[in-house]
């Protein structure tokens, strides 16, 4: 494997009329963002890795990456060291957890006739269940303009589902591929692992995995507090609102493990909250990060704060509304309802990707980047 550098170019996307600037510095990396600007990273590697051998795409458009127990055990110790919630888990417990998550896999939308030459590869956490099917349908409108597919899986132990997705889109005729990570911010272990696979992070966030090298691959930054994120959260809050001035909105996020990253996420979420409060006239809109994968006592403290806000506002006569900036609905929302058991609140469980403007965000960003 060569140590030659990766040349990275930057391009921006800014919806009309969005100019508010927010910036912060984290761990020697400077994050400078203009509201609504979408930073993308054009990866032009000057090194090469061996092509991975991929299975043929199945009749339903999938390539599934199956791992035997021997392959799975190899990265267990690295994962235990990376994730506080798993540090005391035995190999047997780890195997059960990994098996419960299902296989990493790639799922292609049927290409339309017309000789499309650009591809969109979406990276998703995945659940190997109905939510994957819902996401597949939600993203289908992109296939009218681009060769599209979704690589499902956290890439904790492999990146092959991503490489095989890139290979497939390239074989279909995609000369340029736009990679869209489905995560609310750059401040979490999921996107750090994906970025590591593409050579954009020095260290893995779960375990060592295969590196991916492609020319003409654009890695989009997450939606963050982009105009479309603010608009989607606003719409989801309005859907469950009846008297905005007498309602408080809690904007809840999965959140990162690291405390500095969490502070940066909360600053971004504060921008979304300010927009929703101003546009709708709510009594208040407060961002809360669960830090769902952090040590148990850290998450418990965040839940306690959330419960206190809901309880206090209920006593003072205000309705508590809960929305999230999670990508999809599912496990985290169910856990959150358990966290708030016994309290009065109204919860819109929809994820950002379920709103049609999420596809609009991807389409406009990719369109702006295309020559």
C-alpha cells in the first residue's frame, strides 16, 4: 500500500438567500461553514489498491457481504477499545451483537434507459429490515437522473459493500460518482469510519477495514444545519403543533461519543433550533444530544436533562413536542420513548430522509457539482 498523499479539492453549494456564518475549531481541524453551503470532497487518489472481487448483483439488485465467525472475531478487540458500551463484552456477546445487526450489503435502483453517466452512492447505517426498504423507496426519485444505489451497513468490519457499490455503478456507466453519507453531522463514529475507508481520516473509529480508492469520486459532507435540514425539522415540528407560542420543541440527536464533538454538534443544532423558533413562533426550541453510544453514565445524564425539560414545561402549562435530526425512524426513536416513559409529550418520529426535500438536497448539491 503506497503512502502517497490524497489530493483533495473543495466545492461549495449554497441555496439562494442563505448567508449566516457559523464556525468552530475542533482538535486541530477547523470547521468553517456558511449556512446552506454544502462542502464536498473530490477524491483524486494518487495511489492504487487492488480491485476487490465482488459477487454478481442478484435479481433483486443486491450484493450481500457475508462474513464467517472467524472473519468477524478478528476486529473484536479493536471494536471493544473504540466503543465504551462494548468494552466489557466477550467474544460470544460481540458475535451475537454483530449477527443481530445483519450483513453489510449494496442495493441498486434499477437503471433507466438513456445512458446516464453520473452515479449517486448513498451510505446508510442500515437495519436489514423494513426501514431499509423504506429508505430504498424514499431515494428512488434520484434514479430518474442518476445511476443510484445504497450501501447499507456501519462498515465496522468491512468496506466491501461500498467498494462493490462503486464497482457496480461504474460498470453501469457512471464516470463520476457522488457519495452521500446519511448522518446528521461529521461529529460521529459512523461517518468517521466511512471517511477512514476513503482515506479522509487517519484513524478508524471502530476497527481496521479495507481502504477504498477511486478517481472522480465526490464525498459529500453531511446535511448538518443546511437550509434543507432546517426546513425539514421545521415541517416535522409544525405537523404536531397546535399552538406554537405555548409549545416547546426538543430537537433530539443521536450524538457523538467525544465531548468536544458533542459541543460542535450542539452548535450546529442550535442553528436549526433558532430557525424553527423564529419561523414558527414556538415558546422555545432546545437542542439535545443523547450521545447514544457514549458511556452509560454520559447518556443517562443527557436523558435526565431531557426529562427535566419536558416535566418542567408540562407543569408550567406548555406542550412538549419532540422532533429529531436522525436520518430515519426506528431504533433510536423507540429507545427515546422508553427514556421519556411517564411524561407527557408529542413525538414526530420521522427521519430527515422521509421528507421529499432530502432528495431535493442531494439533487441540487450533485447538480451544482457537475461540470
